[in-house]
C-alpha cells in the first residue's frame, strides 16, 4: 500500500505521501506450506514500497482501500510452484482527530488462503509536533494473523521520518521485531526476528496531463534473511490526488521461502483514498 496525498499526513502543516506498503507492505502472509512451513509477503499498514517503512499515518476518518498483487512468470496460479502471492485487498482508516498525535488501524484479506485475515495498527507523531524540526515518529504492529504459528507474525515496528527539502518526498529509517519465533525461522533453520527498515521517496514530478497528475519514485528495504526480508523500487503514478498505482520489482533475501522459490516478483499496487465529506 502506498501513500496518497491527503490532509494531516506527515507534517502537521501540509499533506505528505502515505505508504505499501503498504497499513496495504504493503505484508501478505501465505498459509500454504513450502520448505520451512509458510511463506510471507506483506499484509499492509501504511507502507513505502515493500515494507511499512514510513512514519506517516492515514488521515483522520479517511478510509484507504488497497489492492496489491505480487506475481512472476511461471506455472499457473494454484499449481505447484506458482510464483504468486494471494491477492491482498485491505482497508485502513485514521482513528485520531488530533494534529500532534495520529493513529491508523486496518485489516487485510489475502485470498485465496486458509487464514486470510490480518490486522494492523499504529500511532504517529507528525514532523515538528514534538519540537521544531522533530522527525515524524511511528510505532505499531502489523501482520497480526488469526492462526497460531501459521499467520500470527505479530511484527512490532518503530520508524523515524523527515520530509525532503521542497516539502514532498521523504527519507525514513527504523527497526522491526517479530514476536513469533517459529515464523521467523529462515530456510537455513536460523531464527531472524529483528532487522532494519529504510526508505526514500522522491519529490513529486508534476505531469499535468489529463488522467495523470504526477509521478514519484519509491524504494525501501527490510533487512533480515527471513520470510519478510526484501527490497524493491518502483514508480508511483498518481491519476488524481487520491488514486495511485505503484509498480516495480521486489527482491527477496530468502528466496527459498518465497512462492516458487523465486528471488524476485513484480508488484502492482492500486491505492485509493476516500476523503469522505471533504471539499
């Protein structure tokens, strides 16, 4: 899931982008057994590209709908070794009406899969809300599944973020820690539950054509040789301020845990904000 420009995201003074992750990195979790057990991508809170590597929250009372796909060339979906994740359809909404502290909560449905429901939530303080020049800060949890040792990754994450000069784009960095040791066992039998997340999003590139308002470029990495470790980069096409398509490749740090044992897949992520009641 990717950020869309809406009021109260990012800094307290101006709207900024919300991310994959997509909460739509963007983290898909697959309950099908392969190699070490189950395979994961992102069932998403606010994300930058692959990971929830942003300190922004969804705006108060603005629903965000995401439709994320990850796929590659190979055997057809549903067959042995198919290189694709279930389709992730999700909803996230801001639940705090304040300027200095914000919050978002959401859910994702990953279908087809046996345990499709995943939940996420986080709190954010926008830039300069604690003191002049303070970074945006967020703390939350994502990939909260409903089946023990199958989908309950329960990942805590802490992020810091600064807007780039000019008022659009950002850099962000932080840490994540998975609470379920079993699901963070990698293909070598090692438990890797903790890692870093780093992201950058370019300033807006105005296009001004009918049907295409602007383009941005985004990249992020989630370290750790585990089911969630990966990195990617791509282009975000804004058809309007509230409708965008992000697309590009995602490269995995433990390909044995990915669909079809692939080292990379292509992603296409459609994100729509619904600014109800706004003019």
